[in-house]
C-alpha cells in the first residue's frame, strides 16, 4: 500500500525535474507504476506485434500517396492506452500553450496507426513530465474522436493531485482495467435499482385501479422531484423528508405533494417543504390544477417511493434510464425490466461518426487557428474564432425520427456538451465567461435535440431524459449554480407523431351491413383445447382501418439525423401494422420497393434529404439484411444521386430496447459527395462486464458500396443468364405446426408427407433433427382423404393462426406453406444433392445437403451438385447473380 510519504516524495522529486522529455519520461512512467502498485512496461521484442506493453512501440503511418513512414509511441499498453510525453517550459507569455494540444493530436494519430487487429485503445494519455497528466477516452473503440475524461474541467491531473485517493485509483485502473472507468458501466447498476423500485410502485398503483397512463405521469413527476433534491434544484433531501412525514398520514399526501409541484411550476414558496423554489415550468408540472396530477396513495405506496428516493439520482445514466423507465411504467413491457438493454457504447458507435466526428474535425481547425491568433497577440480575432464555432455548435439541430425514450438524443447531447466545455475552457482562458454566454442564450441545451415518436409515453420520457442529462451536465461542470429560469423550458422538441406516414384521419372499414370489419389483434392468445398450445384468441379483435389522404410525413427542419427506426421485415409488416396502414404507406411511398423492410422508409427519406442539401448527413441502425438485394436497391439509388457512405458496420450485435432481445444489425452513415468512407467489421466478440458483448473492430478505408463492402463493387456485376434460377431462398411454412419431431411424425400417416428440414442454425450447429409436413401440390380435400392424420394435425396447429393472417392466399390455403418456392423445387428436380449456405451468416459456410432435405427461408439453396461448383460458389460474394 502506497504511503503518504511515498506520494509526497514522488511529487517533490518530479516537480524539481527540469530535464527534457526524452531524458526523463521513461523513468517517470516507471516510478509512477511503482507508486500505483501496477506492473511497469516490459522489455520490447523485434516483432512489434509482440509488444503489448512497452516503451517506444513502433507503428507504421501509411500516407495517401502510398508511401510509409515509421513512428514510435512513447508508451503503449494494448487495450488500454497510447501515452505521449512532453516536457513543457513554464513561465511562457503565451495566452494558452498549444503544446499539449499538439501532443494529444499526435497521440490520436498513433492510435489510428496501430494495426487494425489490435483495435483502438480506450484512452489517450498526454504527460507533461513532472507537471500534469491529461486523459482522453473513446469507449466505443470504433476509431472515433477521443474526448476529455471524465470531462473538460477535470481531465487534467496536476502532479499535486496524486495525494487524492480517487485520482490514484483512476490512474491505477487506467493501467489495469481501463474499461472499468467507463461511466456508463458504473451508473448502470444504480439505474436498474431505481427502475425496479418504480416498477413495483407502478404495479401497486395500477392494482389499486388507476390507469397506466395516469400512474406513469404521476411517477415521472415523483422521480424528477427525487432527482431535483439530489442535485439541489430544491433543498437537499426535501422531497424524501416530505415523503417520510406523510407515511403515517397518507390522506395528506395529495394536498402536500400538490403544493410542492405547484410551487415548482410557478417558482413560488412551498408550504409543504417551507422553502422558496426556482421556477421549473415545462410540461412536467405545467397545469392549472397541478394538484390533480397527484394520486391518492397508501402507506405502502409511500414506503416504496421512500425506497426509490434513497438512490443517488445524480448517478442515473440517462442513456439507459429512459429504456428502463419505459419498461417500468408500461404494463406490457414490465416483464422485460430485468432484460438487457442497448449498451451506451453501441449507441456511441453510431452517434460519433454521424454527429460528433465532423464537429470535432471542425473544432480542431478552429482551435489551431485560435492558438495562432492568440500567440500573435490578436486577442479579439482569437475570441471571435472560438465564439463563431460556439454559435454554430449551439445552433446545430439533431433529429431522431424514431426517438423512443431518447437514448440516441441524450448521448448526442452529452457529447456536444463535452465539446462545448472544451470551447468554453478556451474562451475562459481568453477572459470570456460561461455566465455571460448563457445570459445571451448561448448554450447547448435540449431545444436542439428533436424527436419524433409514436408512443406518447416514450415521447414524454425522451423529453425527461434530455432534461435530466442536461441538468446533470450543468451541475457537473458549473458546480452548484442554478441554470437559467425557467429550469424546464417547454421547447416542443419531442413530437408525438408518425415519422413516415401523415394522414387526415382514420375510418373503420365497414361490411355491407355497416358493421366494422375486424381482425385478430396479433397479441392475444388462448390455450387450444386439443393441443394445449397457445393459439390466437379470436375474441380479441382490432378493427380494420382506412387512412384518409395518406401522404409522406414531413420531418422537422434539422442539420443531422440519427436514430434506430423500428425493425419490421417486409413480410411481417401487415401483421404488425395492419392492412390499412401498410396500404396507405405503400401508396404514399411508391418509390420504395414492396420487398423493402420498414426501416428503409426512414433510410430512403433521409437519403433524399441529403441529396437535396436539406441535411448534411444521417446515421441509422438497420437490420443486417441491408446488404441484401431487396434493401440494397434503396442504398444504391442514394449512391447514384451523389450520396456516399461515410461509415458502415455491416454486421454488429445489438440489444433491442423493447424486450432486451439479442439481434444483429448494420450501421450506416451517409453524407453528400463521393468521398471515401470507413468500413468497420467485427473481428471478435466476447462477454464483457457490462451489457451486450464487447466488440473488437477492424477498419478499412475506401469507397463503400451498396452491399457495405470496399474494393471491387461485386454487387454491381451483371448477372449471368446461365446462372438464372440457380440460387433461391428456402421455404416459409408460416406456422410452427408444420414442424414435428420424429416421434410426433411417426403417427402422421406413416410419414408420407415428412421431409427433413434445415435452417441457418442447423447448418452452423448440430441439426435439430426436425421434420416438416410438406403438402406441396395437394388440395384440402386430397390431403384430408389421403393423409387424414396430417390434415388433422395441421388443422389443429396451423389453421388457428392462419385464420387471422391478413394475406388472403395464406389464410385460405392454410394447409400449404406460406411460400412454397416453386422455382426452387423445379431447379432441384433430379438432383441428388444441392449446396446450401446461411442467408445472413457471419462466416460464409457451404454444405452439400441431400435432395430430400427442405431448406428454410434462412438458407440460400443453390441448385448445383458438383464439388467443382461448390468451390466456385464459395468464392462468389453475391448470390443474387447465381
């Protein structure tokens, strides 16, 4: 254990050191490791790839003209940091010294020059030997810009700060477990605990007969009050103490809490907590009868609120809080409260290249210009340079047209506030103050972050998340000073609206007798009396609707668009959205192919806005089927209009916020022009200490094609007529009842209709051994007469679902596959075997399958039986040309 005398000795020894960086930095780092009780750098090897923790790590810079040059990282630890050391002269007359800025830029260049298979380290460390250490982080590790850690005010550690335990622990973790410093991992546990408390309260209040929406509004106001007391927007502990005083008198709860919220809304004296309060305003408390927003509660309810208030609300992570709060307050989503959520690092992996990297590139140029002006004693011009950039930063509008509970908008807000902090620090060095800028209305705040969201509860939560995040950042960087009044401004920045379809109203579809036509609601099930399985509950109906004057929805004016539109495949849109909506959508967007997934309506609209110059760029999460022909057409059309892909990850793990399900997605960022882009591919995935998988990426640069590849544009190759019809997707049964085990199949007409069945997972893992009832070519009557047991099985297990299918042919021909693939069957006729590969496989594998095996839709079946052709196919990249 390091003693205080050892620390003081270290500080005294190195404060006096006046030698050059080259003379002292290795000894300084070695003695720092000893002080922190961590392993020092190791001896280096001739092979740079073996040098995982060394001084003078060699890297190769590859230049645009094809030439190369060598560089040497002062100290490098793989998976942890790049360290660049300097020894700056003190007492200079410069307004602010640019040496550390240049050192930071040099360290970032070294990080980018590392071999792609080593990945980007999460930290840059800039050392002024014997004086200060600066930390910069980039936890998404996707090659994005490094930002001051933990924030622009406290990223610089003076050597005298080594006396602080928390500073030494921060530096120790930098060497031993750098990802543990990711603040989103530290705050996630607190956020989960809070959401669990709120869910318990919500469930109890709903059980007392209150509507879910009313409960959600009430608890949202409660939680903001808890946050407000923890950050001292209202007196510390005031709300908690009020709750405790009301526990034995629950009948006083409504008038007392109502008084508090009324005073918060108006900025008046609150009798309930005996204090004058600042004016909050905004939507949250704004009501002529704010007391009516308070629910009557019991002792038990108050106790649950007291437990929730015990949490440290300053440690809430807004990037995930919205998701967990939505689950806690939604009765249908509450079961998913303990499920996984989208990790912040995944969100940053898209937000940074879409919004932040272009801003930081501009900021680097502005910063360099301001340094030159300041050092030339052109003070006013330096200030003007910085203030002009600050004006632009405070005017930039970011839109998420499917914002959900606001996690993408919040992460963008936080990174822009970080950048603003750096700008304000530079202005402060030149005599400008943030209070003056805020008095002029100049600050990055929630009015710049626009959202469209169909779910009103999620829209309200998104607005709350932005304000909590903004206020957290305010107190983190400004100390205890209150933000300008009113604290919660009603900017109307989050709209509850459909992002792709506008219409004037909805009518019910009526039959000839004027009675509304309805269908199964798609969600409610009951137990089948014969099979005991869950089947659609035909009593749970939803009316069919007709949309009046459907048209393309307009988006609010913005500069950049980023988000995660809903994942609904083209084949499931009618079941998920209803016939009326899909018909209206297709009619309004006639230039979007019917085979395209729902998310591509967002992609297509944003690409058009870029092509028209209305936004500068956009970034979206889509399904990883973006590369496939039915979605790729939309991407190619955008590229043909002068839009280019600036960044892409073709296949990446993701966690769906709605239910915590693990899925695979693609990330794309598009901008105007024909520049080269950065293509990142996942090289490794492994379980980490936080949510989701820890992902390692390999980066390539070049023109990114519509199939999310660089190099030769294989997707643009013309198809060979000789290959026509060879490659086909497999069957879509449209009913789990078609699949049976061998034991079940033994009782079905001697197995007359049974065939082995394979899907993508069967190809990569041990096959499930399932069989499929293949009724191709049979009528209902023929099936019933010739194979009565199979007919009865399908009647009991498939027909109940099919009766509610919106597609007429699928509904009426319930005993047949939904997609029977006649072309595939004809192509395979007479072949003893065929080649199969997974449709969305991460690693492309090919296998011969016996002709008796039916392929699932998740397989691509290639009608070739010769091993020579298997080699030919294995070297193909685009199966649409086969």
